[in-house]
């Protein structure tokens, strides 16, 4: 069983920074593709950033140069460092992992953490 738990959200002023963490329990974390997604009110959930088991990284254009995704396989944790935050970054941020490389078709989502950026 895989459990995903996000933390680190909060209220921050525009231009500020936050660091989100995503702790994953269960086996084979190092083989998992991990990603951060976000969903603003009345909008579709969107991809923010992903990091593969080999640390190949992909960012949404809207966060490039401001956000950094990283992983620590020794701690079974993925991070999202968010700098120069904007009001439009306000959303619930979700962490997702998958183990498709191991033949597991499931997506494992966390419960989300709220990020609010005030102007």
C-alpha cells in the first residue's frame, strides 16, 4: 500500500516563497515517477512539475524559473520549492506518484495542501 502526504502549504504574500513536501510510504519509492499538480477554484487540475526515478524534470511553463522540484530517495520525499509566488499560484497543491515502471497501473494521490498567495 502506498500513502502520499503533502505538507508545507500556507498563506504568503506575493513575491514570497514556500516549500512543499510530499512524504511517501510504501515500497519502491526510488522507482516512482513523482509529480506536483494544483487545482484553483473552478479550474481543472493542472500539472506543475514532475520528476522521474532518474531525476528527469519537467515544469509547466507558468512556473519555470520560479519553482524547483527535487526528491530525496533516502527520505521517500519529494519537494517543491516555490519562489517569487504570484496570486495566480493560489491553489490546492497535490502530490502524485506512480509505479508504472514496475507494472503497477495505479496513481497515488495525496490529500492536498492549500497555498494562498495574497497580493
